[in-house]
C-alpha cells in the first residue's frame, strides 16, 4: 500500500491511496463524517431575550455554530463547557454574530467563524444566554460532523497513445486541469492526478489519449469545517477504526 499527499491547503486535504480496497477507503471517509468527535452547543439557558426571535430558534442557531475543539477534550466523553452570549443594541438595529459567543472556561474553545449571523436586535433590545457545549459525533447529529465534504473517487490513469498527434495543441487547451503539456514536440502528461474525468480531451481526439481508472487506487478528499484541522480529522478517523476493530477482536476472542 502507498499513500501520496496531493493537496493540503486551508482546510482541504486530498490523498491518493494505492493498492487499497475501495471498501476500506470508504470506511475511513464514513468514520471521519460520523465518528470524529467535536464540541457543539447542546443546552441553552435564556436569561434575557427581548428580541423578536423565539428562544427555540436562537438555541437551534447556536447549536449549529462550529466550535474549535482542542484535542484535550477528545477523551473526555462527558466534557461540558459554558459559553456566554451577552449583547445589547444601544445605538440602533444591529446584528449579533457568532463572534460574540465567548467561552468563559477555556479560551481555546471559540466559534470557528466570527461572522455567522445569529439574530438581529432593534434599538434597546438585548439578549443574554448561557450555552453549554458538549462532545458529540456526526452519527448523533450532523452539527458535530467536522467536515463539510468527504469524497472518494478512483485515481485517473491518463495514457497518451499518439504523442505526435496533429491535435496536440487542442488537447492541451481542452483540459481544464492542465494535465497535458507539450515537451520537445511530443504530447506529455504533466499531472495525471489532477484529471477529473471530464473527457474533454477524448472528445478532441479519442485515438490519441485514453482516460481510465487505476486499479485499487482512490483519491480521498476532505474539507474541514474548522473544529479540527483536516489532517487531524483524517488521523482521528483512522485511529477510531483501529480502536473499534480492536474492540471487535477482543469480543471475538471470547467467543
Ligand atoms: S479527462 Fe478532462 S481533466 Fe482529465 S485529462 Fe482529459 S480533459 Fe483533462
């Protein structure tokens, strides 16, 4: 088996996994979506709310605010942290954003984005809330899921059959991912992994290029929401599979 990092920027990560069965790669994808724990608001105590928005709607919106989740909480299944939202509209109508939600117990826990609108306050209105964040996973509620995208696709195999085709410039220009270039007058593959199977190059000259899927080779791509770094979410997904398989092995041993 081999793994190659294809992309890692911002919250995105793509790796190519070779000589590995699709079912295993997909299991990693599903574990990242549904098993990797994060903190999210579960309970809300509304102390004051003179806005036009019902308490229940505000509580629901707070639950959907992604919270940075330090690794130290991952082994604390019962961890609970209080965050406070205390806002007033003194000058005129204003929007209350997620950035005003503050953790009083641990400054390492904070909203991933400070710009999620929560509610509006008219002049003189105010809101005061205690919100309790707990650890959970995506299988309980999607608000706990640490990623917005997780895909598995086959790795592309790009073959140049005729590297002297008189349509080589058209083939190079047709590719939206710059997979081809011309080197010393020959059509050459520059970056096979960038291919998206759009088949535009084949439409130009089907006799000169061939696009196939590599056997037992897959590209796993994930995009983090921000509670964890993408690489950490991937590692946690893999570690959780190992943990669960270990538990299963122990059970089977006792049969
Ligand atoms: S299938 Fe599309 S992305 Fe892939 S090499 Fe051809 S033109 Fe480029």
